[in-house]
């Protein structure tokens, strides 16, 4: 039987947050790899789903609804299933505020730092130092928030946590020090223990394996375009 949802993506945190949400909801879904390193996101077929040429995209086959932008997808799933986003009141807006902090600040700043670490002019360059400082500020902001709340929106686990969880893993990748962010570390360890997070991890491993095929399909010109070197 065809699953209700189809998720188009790769192994990036913006996609993995949707995998985590679908696992939390125990929803039936298929994952289709988009070979972003080979430029598949720029094809007319993909742009008909998301004109911004980015993953994730989620298709709800039952409702005949196509969504892009991970924050919009999380809100859609939360409202469709009535979970992880209160329907009204102060807690709803706490959740939305911290969800938007992730989508418009945490993701973009950490993402830019990744870009300039990997493809920029290296340590000491203006862009590298700017985004390193802005990334550290994001981790400090989350840590400060989590020093007074169990979860980002308060007492309850929500789509704000689901959106931010994988991004917090960049503390390791970006060689920051967890000792500077003890509350963020406590929160991340707690979420990692959730059964859905463990299942999402397994799904990411399967996606990583297929992503290697996608990278193998990329030419040098494709890779240069991906890193904006063309
Ligand atoms: N604001 C978007 C960001 C999506 C995004 O940056 N996706 C990346 C992977 S994490 C992507 O598709 N990169 C390929 C490209 O930019 O060509 C969201 O939250 O969904």
C-alpha cells in the first residue's frame, strides 16, 4: 500500500526534522532522495513542487497537498495530527516564536558558517569569522533559553524542539565546545533518547547510504555549482 506522505529530501537537518516529526506521529511515509549535489532541485519537475529549489518537500497524498519550507511542513503536520503545537493560547505562540527562531536565524547562520568553513577562504576571512560568531551566538541563545525551560516553548516538547534538534548537533561538526552550552547539551541528550529520535536516526542512515549514489551522479561542474564556485 502507498504511504500517505512522501518526503523529498537528503540527509540535511532541514529534512531530518521532518523525518523526526513523521516518526513522532508514527505516520506512514516514503522518502525520495533528491540528488542536490547533481542539481536535481533545479529541474522543472522539482521546481513545480518547490520553486525555491530546496528540500524538504512533503506531499500529503491523501489531502493532495504539497508543501515546502520545513517550518510550514511542521505546522501542517502538527495541525493535521493535533500534536506538538497547541491550538491556541500563549503556548502556541511560544512554540511559533522558537520555531521561527530556528528557521530564520539558527538554520541560516549555522548554514552560512558551514558554507564558509567548507568552501570559503578559511579561518580569519571576514565571512568565516562573521558566521562563526553568529553561530556561537545562536548556540548561546538556545542555551540561555533552555536554562530556564525544559523545552524551547516551555514545559512541553513541541515542533520548536523538533525543528532545532538536528541543528544543535552542529556544535560537534563546527567544533564548538559543549561545555559552553550545558543546558543545550542536557536538552539534546533528552530528545536523542526518545524512541522516535532513534527511529529517525535509522531512517537518516538509510538516506545517507542512498545519498552516496546521488553524490556519485554529480559531475565536478555540479559540485562547483553546489558550492557556488561556478
Ligand atoms: N528555509 C528552508 C531551507 C531549506 C534548505 O536550505 N535546504 C537545503 C538542504 S538543508 C537545500 O535544499 N540545499 C540545496 C540547494 O540549496 O541547492 C527550509 O527550512 O525548508
